[in-house]
């Protein structure tokens, strides 16, 4: 069985002249060639900022680039028909297509309503800071240009637990809406800020059964209309997990299958919360290993003072590897984003070796590492910044190596603070499989490692081309494998060269 490899097929500032859905169609065969088995596509539905939106300011789940809403018919990524063709192109290559699902909030309401609210302390959302009073809030979604096609459901203030803008007062605050289920926010996995149910825009209230049933209906609609294979769930630490379990169980039962699910529970310092979420979800979802990403970021900043023996410490891939989706960076961590923590370029190939060539976890590539990215935006001080994200040739090579050769038992050599390595012994199902990886965050390094007696007398080369020498395995199945300073080398059988 081939190793799974995902790719996030967008970034926050995607600005190519070719719309993304068309690019997916043209690149599907290439993605299969480099070993990609699943593609995470960006939010495909109409958002409050129309054709310029990345998609997370969700307006209408039923508009996949079909209706003239929010100033455009197409989304940023193309039309509904192009989206369907992108999904089909991936599936024809045997690649699963994953839809990005934003259930936490809605934005860009069509009408204001008079709603009763109380303000809460932003640092402790369980603490009310006012008596009940009335504001005008953007909480009514009627989708007039869709005219009831696909769904006649109207979203109003009874569907939301909070907002952050009072239109009549022109004031920003966190307002807890008094709706028919009462006051206060739902219990959610995150206890940051007291209760982190409220994140942004109009916060959906899953205590309203009409909301739950509408979203279950939408789940059926999107599967029937797009034939999507799986879902990336946005911002799950802000959402009642009982709703997510009910929604997934509903689709699993209706379609008699288990959709591939990966949830975003962003956390960089508390692995217990991610383990708790896995328990809450009864293992039904994969989780992005943001803890590992943070280790990569810190290691890239600290250079040779970082102890590479600890690179996997307190990460999901270390403690719950069957649930971990590993990544180097994503759209939230890239430069100029609120969660900016972009791994320095010198360390990125090292990080990719760790997620791609080891047994544990399902790796997820990031679009700019294969395609690059150039964009301008403002930093926190309001100054315009020019950003260039370089293509990393090693990523394509290592992704191919993962698909072809990264099999068999793994032996770790995490025995030096600056230089670590591991071997994979290969298996009988994958011709020429087996490899050795050695990396250093300091000076040139080497490891004497065992790869297996079955490789005795065989010659290995550095598939990344960083080291010119050849290595011959001795009669104990061992050899001395080298790498350059601040670099990684991936040693494979010479007879597999040009794989």
C-alpha cells in the first residue's frame, strides 16, 4: 500500500493569473506523479468579500461560484463548474479531494436585526460586563440573489450566540446574544479566554436544532453535488464537538462510508488539549500537528543551539501518531498572517525530511514549497512588505521518495544534539525500497547506522545530490552516512537512481 501524502493546494495570497480550480485540473497528473494521495482544497463557497476572499469569511455555503452575490459570480478560485471539474480531475488520478469546511461563523449578513445582548470580558468570555441591552446587528442572512434555490433556510439572530459589531452604535465589542436557548456561549474544547466559543463574525449556535439540521442537510447536498471524498474542518476548538460528531455520523451513515477528516485544532504549547480532542472525537478525525510545526519554527530560529534530539518532543506525532497530520507550514503561519511562524528556509528541507520519510503521521505539503509565491501585504505596523516564498526542489524529490522507497522498519539514531538520523529497512512489496536519512543543524555531520543485512554490498547515493560520494553497506548491514552543515541527505539505492 502506498504511503499517504496530502497537500494544501493554496496559500493565503494565491494570486496566479490562472484560477486555482483550472490549475488543479492541469496539475492533477503531476500531483499523482510525486506521490500525493489527497488534496486539501480551499473554501469553495461564496464569502462576504466575494471574488477577493480566501474563503474563511463565509457567507453562503450553497453558492460554489454559481450566483451573483457579494459582487461576483465566481469565487476567488473560479466557478462552480470549474470546482467540480477540479474534484473530478483529482479523482481520475486516484487522489482524494478534500473540501475545507467553515462551520464556526458566518459573515456578510443581508439585513440587520434588533437583538438583545450583553457584553462580555474579552479576556474571560464567561464574565458578563453589562446588563441586557439592545443593538442592531448584522445577523439576518436571506441570500436574495440565490432566491431559495437548494435551500430556503433563513439565518437570523436565533442561529447565533455572539457578534462583535453594533451597527447602530458603530462600536466593537464581544456581544453575547440573548436567543431562545438562553445567554452565554456554548461549551467548547478551548478554555482559552475563559471560553473560546466566540472567534469572529456571527458565531453559529449549535444549540439551535434547526441550525444543526440545516448543516446536516447541507452536508448531504455538498456530497451529492460535488462527490467530495473528505473534509478539512476549520477552527474546531471553537465548536461544540458533539455537533461535529453528529454531522460526521450522519454523513457516514447516509453514504455508508467513512470520509477522510482532518481537523484544525491550532495549539502550539499544550499537547494535552489535542489528546483530549482526539478522545472527545473518539478518534474519528485526524488532527493537524501544530505542535510539531512550532518545534520546527523554534528549531529554525535557534540554529545550532537547538537540541535536535527533542524535535519530536510533546508533539502529536510522538504521542498519537495514528491521528497526526504533520506539516511544515500552512496559510495561517505564512508571513504577514496573525499566526505567523514561518519556518526559516534553511531548515525547511530538514523539516520536510522529518514529516515525509518517517513512519509516523500523514504529511501535508504546502503549495508555495512546490510552486513558490510572491505577494505584498501590510505588516502589523501598517507598512507594506514584499514577500517571496521560494520553491524547495527537495520537497518534490522527497515526496517521490516517500511514495517509492519509505517503507519497512524504522531505526532511529537520535543520539546527538546537532546531528540525528534514521533508516528504513524497506519491504518486499516495493522494489528498491529502504533508505537512510541524516541531518544536521550545525556543522557537517555523519551517522553510522544499520539499514539491514539484506543490503550488504549494495551501494547508496544521496538522492538530494548534496553529497557526491557513494556509500557501500558492510556485512553487518551498516554504513557511515554523511550530510552537509545545516542540511539533510537522503540515501537510497544507487540502482534506484532516477526513480
